[in-house]
């Protein structure tokens, strides 16, 4: 089942490397200066941290404001959620679970030279203090688009590495 969830993402990711925008870690020859690219990368990291804090504090409004209206979220062994309202419903359910703890850590953040797309790749974990058997962990990729000057998640894919 995990292969089914991850396969569309791998197809999407493989297509991103075929003539798409170069990542910010490559020479920024588009006319954007390196400080602005680095600032965009820091802004993406900060958005991820704001999301984590909002989740931990049960602040669904702040968390869901970080998603585009047409965002897609894919979790392991689940159908994709399409749109901010569906994602909001999942977040509210997860945050209402007593003892449910989620964490994530960014490993790599890159921004396209165009300055309007970026991604964050990292590790995540989730556990329930009341049900230790339901613990899970894995890796994530969040794709961001700058919308009205604000970085918003447009695609989030969470893959499980738990056997």
C-alpha cells in the first residue's frame, strides 16, 4: 500500500528535475541575488516551524492558513486530501486526540531561482501516549508556492518508514 502512496510522488519528483527551475543551491544566474534566495530558504524553514508550533498548541487556524486553498495532503495508507477544508478537518481531528504528539525536522530546503516555488524535505514522527502501538515515522516533502507574498504549502507528501 505504501508503494501506491509514494509512487505518484516519485513520478512527480522525477519530472521536476527535467528542465524545471534550478534549485537555489545552484548558481543564481537569474538575476536574483544570493541573499534574497537565502532569505526565501529561511522563510520556508520558518513556515515549517510555525506549522509545528501551531500543531503542538492546537492552533488549527494558524496551521491551516499556511496551506493554499487548493493544497493536497497525502498521508501513508490514506487517500489524498484535496483542499484546505479537508486538510483542516484532519488537523483538527489529530490535534483533538489526547496524548497525540507529532514532530518534524527539516533536512533540506531549496527555492527555485524564480523565487515562487520551493520545497522542504525532512523527517517526521507521530506517537500516541495512550496507544504506543500506533507510533509511526518517516519522511516528508512539502512543496511551497509564494501566494500573495506568503509561502503556502501546495503539496504535502508524508511517507512512512515504519515496517
